C-alpha cells in the first residue's frame, strides 16, 4: 500500500480522471464526515467536468433525510438512529440513483426534503445527458447498498474527528465509530483518501 500526498486540486484531478475513464451516465458517492469536506470535493469535481464538456449534478445527502417525525423518534441525538434511520434511502434511490443508472430515465430530483423547515423542497427535476454524472456527497453513506459506479471515501481517524467536529456534533461520534467498525467503508472503495488534514489529503494506492 502506497500513500501519496496530494493537494486539494490534485485530489479533484484524481477523481475527474476516474470519471472520465468511464463512458455513459455515472453515479459517484463521495463519502466522508463533514470535517473532510466531501461537498467541496464534489463541487470541485463537477466544475472541472463541466469545463471538459461533461455535465452533471451534485446531490447533498442532507437533502434526502426522512421527516423529523420519523428520524427523531428516539430523540435528536441518538447516534444509532443517525446511522440507521436518518437517510431516506428509498427516496434517494427513487428520485436520483435509479433514474441515473443503466436504463434509467436520467430525470433526477436535486433535493427532496428540507430538514430545516421539515417540508418538501419544490425543486424542478434535472435531466441528465447520456454521459451525465451524479455526485452524491455526505457522511455514513457506504455499506447501505446504494447503487453507484464509483465510491470515494474520505477517511478521518477517530482522534482527528473528535478534535475537528464542533461541540454540537460530538454526539455523532459513536455513529461514526460504529460505521467504521461494522460497515468498513474503507474496504473495496474505488478511491480511499486519508483526510485527517483536509487541506493536505493523501491518496491510498493499493
């Protein structure tokens, strides 16, 4: 195993190269806890792809949470429920991942549920081109059976995560620990990135 330091821009280029090597529509999962900034990577990749003539859409998993009455049934700070019950996997598959997959219509919904107001967004659907790319970003996404052609995991050690998560999010640490222990997100992904210091990532080459 070889660990190669890269710049944030170099990491974008690594992901873009993986995407460009695959024709047709593509579903990419960019998984990592919020301090690793998976959103920044996803948007950077899409900007570079557009510059190269390949379009797509960035999807925030936080816009596909279940209604508060369901996800907060056991309280607002239940780490097990965060891992197992917050994400609306069915809605994400129905509105994004299945339509973007082989044989799908290419018609995807960028946002479904506004967790802040606890009501549905009123977004219009986006039509992907035949080579359009969906970049789904968020935390705790792998090991759920979500269909994707590329999976990227931004890995942060438990110590670094505890140090960088704000106080209001410290209750999520047991969910991340259980995620690493049970779902082993670093195993079998297409790109593993060590992200204890997000400004100085390192790509793991097996």
